[in-house]
C-alpha cells in the first residue's frame, strides 16, 4: 500500500499491533537468554568467552536463515514464512530446555537462531505492503517497540519465576506458548499472502554495486552492536565485576528498557518529519558517546550511563529498517533485507559480544566498549557528509520511481 493519498495512520494500527506482537515473540526467543546467563554460567561453569560464544553461535544460525528466508517465502508466501518461523522457534526452545551439556546447549542455540532467522525479511515485507508510504517511519517505530518490550519483559519474567522454575523449565514453557500463539496468528493475519521474490545472481550483483547498500550495511552492524550486542554482554559485565548482584542486574535492564519504550516511536516520527539523515547521525553519535563513557567512567557512573544508552540505542533500529526498506521497490523489500540483515546481525550481535567476552577474560571489558564506540562515532560523522548520504537518497528516489 504505497499510494500518495493521505490515509489515516490509525487505520493501520490493528495490523501493526499483530505484526509487532509477532515480532515480540520472535525477539523474546533470542533475548530471553541474557537475563538467564548468571544461572546458566553457574550451572555449566562458563567463562566470559563462553557466554560471548553462545551469542555468536545463535547469531550464526540467525544469519544463515536470514539470507535463506527468500527461498522459503518465494514458495509459501510471507505470511506462512512468518508463522513457520514462530512455530519452529518455539519447538527449538523446547529442545534447548533439555540441554545437559555445554556442547548440546550451543547446538540448540544454533537451532533457535536458524528457526528465528526466517522471520524478519517477511515481516518487513508485510509491513511495507500493509502501510502507506507516508506513514512508514511511524510504522517502523511501532514495529521496533517489540524489541524494547521484549527487553523489558524478559528480565521481569525470569526474575519473577526463576525461584519457582529452573531456567530450563522457563525455556520449555515459553517455547510451547510461542508455538500455540503462532497458530492463532495464522488465522488473524490478513496481509502477507504475496510470495517473495527469490534472490538471483543478477540482483545480488546489482545490489553489491550500490554504495547505499554498503553504507547501510556498516550502519546496521554498528546499530546491532550498540543495541543488542551491548545488551547481551552488559549483565555479564556488571555482575562479573561485582558491580551488581543477579537481582540488581535484572532491575537495571528493566529500568533501561522502560526508558527506551517510547524512543523507538519518537525516532520514527522524527524521521518522517525531519528526514533520515539528521535522525540517524544524532542517534549514532549520541549513543556512541554514552557507550564510550560506560567504559571510561567509574563503575557507579557506568551503571547510570547504561540506563541512558539503551533508550538512545533503541532509536537506531527503526531508522535503519526504514532506510533499508526504502532503497528498493516494495516487491524487492524482503530480498534486500535477506541480503543485508545477515551480515549486520552476525557482526553486531554475534562478533561484538564474542570480542567483548574475549576482552573480558583479560579484564579489558571497558576498553572494548571504548574501541567499539569510537568506530560508531566515526561512521556517524562520515554518514553526515553530503557526498556519502546522497547515495542513500538516490536509491530511495529511484525505488519510488520503479
């Protein structure tokens, strides 16, 4: 739905609510693990690098099917791809709950990543298909709130029931509930009956020649690292350095993500009003500065800065998704996401935690924060240059003409 007529945004809210809830289930399957890492570490006797490796393995599986999702959606439609992803991810969580060894746990997490990776390209395609162009910024802002809600609820759920149920029983229960809800969503979704376009060599060759593709790929890596990568490792960082106990870690994450709930929507509104360039540069530089200070300041200050960093980091994802969705025509939407998202997620949410965990074993966690963020601020400044941003703007205009 990409006509130029002014359509009320409220008419799209029922669909946005459903697709955002589906995204919430998909994200919860992957981020329910960080709040449980203290308990998993204790039971399996893991070190910093082991924890980072778990997130890396999950990210590898996720990246593989992100890329391969087009081969599925081109055969069974975007709607069925979304439902399949939610259903199979629920079953994968159930399997993970039976892990007794570290190696089996790693393999199970890889399976969770594989199953959940099918979701995003088809969900983004459904979103672009179901919402008018003039409201896409706000739509992606609402869609991104699923991540903040999942970040808020996962530590609350874990903290509330970990004394009654083990982490394995929590995974088992959530997996079953997620699978059941996915069946219900099958009957509620009305959009997404279109099939995706398969990835062709010609399209890949063409996209790889676009400067806009490589610019947004770098920004996506940074956004995932600042958002998911820092979130995944912050609980381990604060607890292992005796800054917080397990309960306080959960409280900190909840506070940080409650503050981020509205910022994703605000970012979408600002992007619709003032443009992508200004919104992206301000978010990248400000978030990078806060993350860098987390590593440079004293422990008590780093805790306070984390509660400020998360809301700003939450702004980045809707802006990146908005940019990616608008550099190609709507029918190519899921295809471009399948190409760009695997690299971005693998680097930002897989490699970054792995490197931070490795540095943490040498007591260099804080320095890792600073080095990573220096790159983020530098890229934000480069993106602000007109001769760089013009490539993204050109692709957006060309996509509207197609």
